[in-house]
C-alpha cells in the first residue's frame, strides 16, 4: 500500500514523494513519484506547484487499471483494426451496412447469437439471412486467414461497439464454438 506522506516543494523543482509500507512490516522506503521539470511550470509559485503536485498524484492513482481492463482495451483496438480491414467495406465503419445489400451490425438482432457470429466471421455465409426483420441475400466471404485470436478481437470489438456488451470474448470461447462445427 502506498501512502502519500508529504508533498515537498523545492524551488524551482517540485518533487513528489511517497512512502511504501510493506505488509510484512519491513520498514519504510521513500520513492519519488514524479518531478516537474525546470521549465516555466517549474518556476511557478508554490500555489501552482502544489496544484500540479496534486494533479500528478491524481493522474497516477486514476491511471491504474486492472489487467482485465487493459486486455479488453487491447482486444477492442485490435478488433477495430481487423474489422476495418476485413468487414467495413460491406458493413461500413459505423456498422450500419449498405442499405439493401449488406446488413447492419449496429443495433442488429443477429448479435443475439454470438456463436452464429463467430461462425459467420470464420466460414462466411451464403443464402438468405434475416436481420432486424429484413431479408438479405448477399454472400459474406469466409475469413479463413483469421486466427482464433483475431476472431476473438473482432468479436470483442463488435459486441462492445454495437452489442451493448462491456466484456472480452476470449480465444477459448472462439475455439469452443469452432470445434462444434
């Protein structure tokens, strides 16, 4: 646990310090958190310097994210890139599709069955499908070149962007669905 013991100002450099208190009671260790440089900001009077010190502490403490949140963001960003390279030509970047040719993904009832979406991405679709009560009959090409991780990322992106979901689709989920086919 880190406790902020004091904010110490040295003119013209502001140094923030924290004390690390280990759970085992081994003693205290002072660790510098951040230093504001010697530019115009560093020469300001103590009021502004103190404000910047508190701002630095706030940024440091609020930027801590869990490993799961970081992984979700990585999948989302990777999935967006894959979507834009492989899917956006027909479904458009905004997920609204192309009128009567290609169905929308945004607000689509087709997203209710994630297994069906995973299979469609990997193996493509032929024949008629009904999306939001409207019939579409354009083939969707297979994306057999995509690895299971790529599919997990693009599904994570689709469901977080347009499927009212705030979670990760794992590689294991994709593998399980693809095994069943």
